[in-house]
C-alpha cells in the first residue's frame, strides 16, 4: 500500500506552540514499571522509548501523582516533589531523540484511589465503606497548588505539554461530575460551579508555565452512569475548556464502576470507535485539536476518522502494546505488517494483579530492556531479518507444529538470523487459532494468524504444510534444535467419550455442519463458552449501558439480531462452581449475559458420568442428583493433555517443548513460552 493512503493520519498537527509529527498518540496507561517510591526506572524508560522508536507522534506518559498521599497503584509514578524531576527528564530526553513530543498526565485520585487515604468533593465513592474525607475549600486550594507544582516539575523535566487527568472518576472528574459532586458551595451544584475546580487549576498552570506552554485536558465524554455526563454536557464542557486557553481536548470514557467502557473487551462490539461521535460533535464546537479513542484498531479506520474531520488525533493504546512499530509501519505504507491487538484484556488483567504490564501477542511489552538484540531487529521494518553476528552462529532450527507457539518460535528464530523449517500436518497455519477465530467478535485472532503467515514468508521461513515432522524426517535434517509445538488433545476419560457423536471444540467450530440440533458441551471455560455462543444462533447483540449508580453492577441490554435463528439447543456442563472461571473479570460478565440471552443452559457444579448414543448422564455435585440430557452431539471443550510426551527421545540435538505441548493454555501462554525459548538461541 502506498504511503499517501495515510496522508492525513501521518500529517503533522499543531497543539498550541508544539508541532506533533503525526496524529498517532500513545495514551497514558498504568504500567507498574516505576519504582516503589514513584521514580522512573530503566524498565519504564525502555517501554516508552520503544513506542517512540516505533514512530508515535505524541506520547502521553502514564498518570503521575501530584500529591504524596494519592496513589492508585503499588508502583505509582509520582511528580509531587523536585526529587522526581531528574528521572522524568532522563526519560523525556530519550523520547525526544526519536522526535516524539511528550506530555505527562497529572492526577489526583480523590475518592477512587484504590489505596487510601481518599478525599472527595462530597463523600461519594464506589468504596462505600471508606469513601474518604470531604474536602474543605482550603484543602481544595491546596490541591490546586499541588497540580501547579507538578506542572512546573514537568516543564522543568523537558515535557512539551501537560495533560490534566479529568476522567475515570478521579478527583478532577469528581468535581466535574453531577453524580460525584453534590456540594452546595462555589465548587458544586451548577455546571459552572462544578467546572470551577478544573478551570482554576488551568488558570494557575498557565500563569506558572507561561501562555505558550500547552495545557491539555482529558475528560470522560460519557461517564456511563445514570445521571452522569453525556454528549450535550461533553460538548458544553469542551467549549468552556477551549475558552479557558486549553491547547487540546483528549476525550475518554467512563468512571470506575463502569470500567468495561474505558478499555472494552472483544465481546463488546459496540466499542469500535466508541468516542468518534463525541469527538466529531466537540470538533464542530471548538477550534483546538480534539483526540478520539477506544476500539480503533485498523489504520484505515484511523485515517478515515481524521480525513473526515471527526478528530484531529487518534489515541492507540493497546494497539501499540501489541505492536510498538504501529506508526512506523503506517508511515512506510505497510499496514498489513501490523500485529494487531486482540482486545483480550490480558494487559489489564496483569495490572489488576499488581504485576507489570504485559501483552498476550507481544512478549516484549514491559520487558523491552531485557531483549535489546531482538528489539533492534524489529525496528528495521523493511529488513528481512537480523543478520547473525557471524556465520558460525547460524543454526538450523526445526519447528514441529504451526500453531501460535510454533509460529512464534519460528518467527523469533528467523529474526535472530537462523535457518528455520516449520512443519504443520494440517494444510494451513494457525493450529487451534483457526477454531478460536470463529466465535462471535474473535476475528482479530484470524488477523493474528494472517500476520504470522506473512511474517514467516518475509523472514524466509520454510513452511511445509500437510507434512508430519516424523523422527525420520527431522533426523535427516540434522537440526541444531527442534521445537516441539505439537499441541494437546482432549482426554477421553468419560465413559462413552469415544463414540462417533463426540467431537472436539476444534472440530465443531471448523466443521459446524457436523453438529446436531441438541448439543451438550463438556467444559464451561472460555473455550466451551465461546463455542456455546457460536452455536446458540447468536440471537442477540449485547450492549453495555454502564451502571445505575456509583459502585453498582454493570447493566447490559440484549438487542435482537435481524435474521438470526436458533438452530441448536445448547447445554454447557462444568464441574467447577462457575462458568467462564478462566476468563478475566472484563470478559466474564458480558459473556455470561450473552449466553443467558441466547438461551444457553448452564450447568455448573455438574460432572458428566456417561455419554451414550443420544444422551448424556450428569451428576449435580451440589444437589447430589442425576439428570439425563438429550444430545445429538457432545462437544469436548475441556480436559487437555499435551501431545508428544514420548516423542523424540535421546536425540543428539536439543528437543524443546513449547506451548500446549508443555501445558495447555491460551494464546498468551503459547506465544510467551515460545518467545522465551527461541530468543535464547
């Protein structure tokens, strides 16, 4: 594709006195890479530098606390004292080497801080038992000065701009919100009074920083809570901010109770371009740059948004975790080379567990400082591969299996300059991903398979499809190492599981005509649930409406799909107490709601005792009762055992098992184990 296909997305844009080289923004996201006392670490530096190398025009550094007593993460970056300036300055200097412009998001977490103490305008919080202290006017003024001091430290550190964090239910957002702010003084009540806290911060910052230093504001265009901000007030607020001298408006969505709408998972298709209608409406009202975000994956869509005047800049967060070279590949006119985000929420899941940020499809994310050699190879987008340091180190690598683990091992080995031969016994690459891409809204998995296929061709990996890697064949190749990525198989321990009406989830999804009307799915994890959704007829589309109140449950709505019909009656049987127990919190609730509305019967705490022709006998572990289910087809979606445990014994070359051949897992597990083995070649 020609470079000018993205001429609008890759054109420069002016934010106040600062020119940004393109319209791609790497937005602020927590990483847990800072030190325990809030300083920038070498790991955090390399994480951001990698995105700057990859061509992002504007990098907004993750939320940094403006006060010593406001923290939302165990490793919370801080910018509340001059002692932090040096570490921020070192990071900014490195980012500037790649011509990226840099802002930092300044935050006070207010009553929504996960780590007390908490303060708030009105004592309202999702933390109902400990909402924190209501701020006095004197305390309000002190916090405003803390924002100003933090902004001054940011300027001293060489930042090109600052971003005031006014979204996601944190302190500035609480003052702005009619839901959080019930004050009756000059800082609450009317629209004008709710804006006062932020407007005074802006005024003080502009006075301290000078009129040419850009101050940007990020706020939630829709709070997704009953009585919260929606489009009309978002437009009105944007106009007020523009009139106050703000250099750009960066919109986001939601507040903590409606967390799904800030970074929606794959199972909420409404997320695509969620904020584009908001940015478009705001752009029609103000004459300063407006950012849009959420659910934008393909650069063609981002180009369309900019070219149609619906936003000036596009924030691509998770896409640049999956592929830090996103912008550079767009600049080179090679969008097909982008490794796309799956919206699987693994990055958020790791952070929720207080771990450092990771990515399911990019094992280097959060580990950039550990892999400088491969990192350098990936930066040369047009090169076929990284040349080995000398010919003597070039190895012959054989990979048995073309699933996610096998493809990743082959890719990494080829990037390191080795000769790679990959065997796949099926006629196509992808392994179990060819089934995983079929359920609703999983099309990004198919794009990942396509990306691997293109990368292996680009790196000159010899791919032998429809070929079994037998010992005789592999021995004849005299490999220096064999990666055994031969996957896993379903354990058929259940009486009758070898009958002809019993098939695997892979076979069911890839050959759907083999599935009868009455279906029992054995296994209620992610695989079983997604298989159930596919065969349920997909009668409804599920939409998240946010929450009724702060700290309330998420609300969903099922909207009937025209032309959908129920061709199968689905029952899911799971021994554990819950269905989708292996799913992260972001996906579990919407998937369960979707199954319910599609008429899927769920049987947790039940064990399959026997499968016969046309029937499945189950035992309820709680009620201690048996039940017989009618079943034309039984689909096995749980209980996997690695393949090839006894294969390739006593070989003169190393045999390294990776992916499901070690332990059955998800795409993230397969990709990570393969990368970590192959990167050591």
